[in-house]
C-alpha cells in the first residue's frame, strides 16, 4: 500500500525543495516509487487545479483520505498578534491549515530550520515559529505535547537547507517502520548526533591551532572566521553536497544552520573571542583546560601545517 505524502509550503524561501530536487542517486521520482510513496501535492511538482487542490485538502483534513506523511517547509507565520493573517489564503491563515493537516497525519516532518525552529522570522514581527519549537523553546505551533497519529513528535530535519539525503533517508525509515532516535530538539541522531567539525578536512589545523584570519588558505576557521563547526550538530561533512564538498572544504565557515537559534546575532564571518579564545566552546570543554591545551598544541604544530602544505 502506498504512503500518502502531502508537502506544504509555509513561510520560507523554497530552498529545501531545491535541495530535494537535487537528489541524484536515486532521483526524486525513482526514490518515491521505490519507497512506495505517493506525492499527493507539491507546489512545484503537482498540476492539480485550485479546485482539485482544495478538494484534496478537505479530504485530508476530514480524514476521508489517509495522510501518512505531512512535510512542512518554511516557518509558520503567526503575526500579526497571533492571527496568522500575514500568511493567509482566501481569508484563512495558513497556520490553521498546517495545524489541521498535522492532526490527521501519521507522521509530521518539519523540513529545514525554519519549519523546525522558526529560523529567520523567529525574532521578527511576523512572529514565525517552528512546528513544535520556537528556536530552542519547545512549543511552537502545535504545542510541546503534540504527537502525530503514529505516536511520534514532529521530526525536525534542520538545515538551511536540509540536505536531500537526510530527507530521503528519513522517508526510507518511515516507510520501513524503523524508529529514529532523536536528540533534545527532535532531530534524528543519525544525522545530527555528530558535529560538523567531525569529518572536516581542516581538523588537523584546528587541533594544532593553525588559524586563519582571512579567506583563501587551509587553516582552521574556528578561532577568528566565525566557523561554528565544533558547536553544531549536522551531516555536512558526512553527506557531502553534490557528493563532493561542504562549506568548510571550500574555505567557508560553518554558519551553524542546523542550530535552533540560527541565525545567530553574531556576524557570520567573525568569532567572538577574548585574546584569541572563542567565547563559545564545544560542549563539555573546560575553558581553562582549552586555553592550556591550545597553547601547547600551537607550540607543537608541525612545520608542514604552519606552511599550509600537505607534504609529509
């Protein structure tokens, strides 16, 4: 029996759709066919008339047609003053439609950081929230105690955008009936349980504190250039973009886009630090121990790293 999937766009840029359409092995149609997923609606892929689409929504909200998986892309806009009328269709707030569909769905996926945590609009007058979180605070649109019909909370697939392989593998798990272990922010540990820093090709430079203060070289970007790789759980150096690269591999700092508080108030390309020691340190790291260790590591750095060469 096919699993019915309805993909809903809320307040977002469409980046998660663009990411998903970049799925290569297998491509999107083959992936859905292989998993036995019927895509009932996606604004970029479906050709229903407005009347047909409205009839489909009515069937899903009434329960006359089963809704196995609801995917929501983009933040839920609740402004002004909680009415949701900043994002409305035919006089009806989109947030009400999201909530009605979520109540009928067996599984609910918040795709991307905006749908998961509110993202860019969480601090603004549009009053954006995620489905079950507002930034790191549990609640969001559906409430802290929400459970989909299968008994699971909202599955937060964070990222700006979410990597297409994360969504593909999450759909595979749901289709197979496999349970996904989640972290405190309801992100699957399989993809968010390791730091972006792990797997970074600049790791050795980081360990010996060979730092960069400008773009273009091979050293670590954590100490001065704003990289949040050691602070952020995510799959970016595990599932490479286009099967070949990531931000840090091409010399761009990790922005921490899977984090509930993304985007940070801090500049993307600068690290807040005191005398070269970042204010934000990896979890479980003592500042005193970190300072001593990094001073010793810098003194012991091999010459090949100082010279930014790969020769042994």
